[in-house]
């Protein structure tokens, strides 16, 4: 009952407090209610939660309080919505067979890959696991779903030639500054989109970005990124505080979709396939690791909590492995 009351208060405060303040409020309420007994007033009407959307709302609210990224929360909301629209049962009646049938329908009706299906399985496991811990349901049906196997594909970083082709296709100083900043900082596209002009320190050639879960970390500009970013900002006549904006009035901040659209156009003009912002992040981390940066420093640059995540991003330089094989295993 205490946690239900805390959840209700946090729900009312959503939008008025940021994630850090929400977490602080939750901790303060938990400590303040220690030793108290709270009972719900009995009425003739049942207050039991029976609506699937209410369960999902509470679950997503818990994710907000836990500091999960907005993009992650949006993905979970989408997968749960699709589940409820397909399996029209209350959550406490949904079985592992229902979940398996839903995944099968998704695979064959939408042509989803096994990798994507496994992501959906993870979402269901997390959601029903939360319901089980909250004692809304007696068992977690998603625990009975086996991991869905899929082939691991190596996501290739840009070659130096491909990066230069993209740079040469830039007809605006803004676009040249954008691709150089994406590569130099190894930042996520959402982190770059959120930057303001005032965030950039051209003395130290760096800035602070706000990553997943509200975590801050420093990133750095190489000489090319710093130069072209300064040229771009000096040529701006608008008053928008955003670091990157559109080229036409009202000069609005470039969001994630806008940056992705620019990169697609540059890739098409340059004749380079699969051009998108996240590939710059992968390329920067891979190049840093292959050129000798210690793994813990690459992890810090990426803003990863675990070095295992960093290793997923870093593609091994095969020519380097071949040369080292000759050195260490020649005979």
C-alpha cells in the first residue's frame, strides 16, 4: 500500500520534476513512511486494478523514476500496446502460449527478424517480471519463453575513404560541422541534438553531453570539428540557442529525425550506403580501440556502464589481427 501511495504521488508530479528530483522524492517518501501502517479506506466499489493500460502506465512510470531513457520507454510502450491489441486478455490471464502466439504472428505477418523478436521477448519478460514482483500476478509467463536465437552480424564502421566521401559531399558548413562533431565526440545522435551553442568550450575544445539515464560525460572536438563548428556558428544570424538548426526560417533545432535525414541525403550524394548518425559513433569507438586507446578510456568516451557493451561497438581491425598473428604465431 505504501508503494501504491508513493506511485500515485510520483504520477501527479510527472512533468513538474526532472528524473533526478523524482528519484530524490521517491527516496524521501520511502524513508518518511518507514514504520507507518497505511490502509485504504474500504468502499463498496472495488479499487483493484484490472485495466491492462493502467498496469502498463504504472510500469512505464517506474521506468521513468528509475532513470530509463525516453527512447527506451517509448519502445516499451509500443511493444506493450501491440501485445494488448493482439492478445485481448487481462494481464493476469495471459499465458506463455499467448505470448508465443503473439510473437509468431508478429514474425510471419510483419516479417520481423529473430533479433527484433528477441527484443520483444525481453520487453515482455521485464513487464511481467515487474507485475510479479508487485504481486499483481502470481507468475511471470514470459519466464517460460526461450531466448530466440539469431545470427550475429558484424556492423561495419565507415572506412576512412567513406568518411571523406561524405565530407566532400557537404555543401553547407553546417553539414560538415555536423559529421565532424558526430565522429569526434562519438556521441549519440540524441545527445548531439540536445546541445546548445553555450555548451561548447572552444578553449578546451569539448563539451558535456547528457546521456542515458541523465548521466553526464565530457566529449571532445578534434581540430577539424572545432574549426568547422566555429565557422558554422560565426555564419549564423538566428538567435536560436541550439547548436544545430535548420537552414530556413524559423531556424528550429535539428532533432534526431532531422539529423538522420541530413545524413541519408549526404550518403546518397556521396555514393555511400547505410549512412546514419549511429554509425559515426561505432566508427569513432572502433578507430579509438584499434589505434591503441585503452578499453576503459573507450568505455568512458562512449558513456557505457559496462565494458561488454563497448566491445559490442568495437569492430576488430582484421588487418591488425593478421599482422599480430604473424608476429606471435608465425611458427
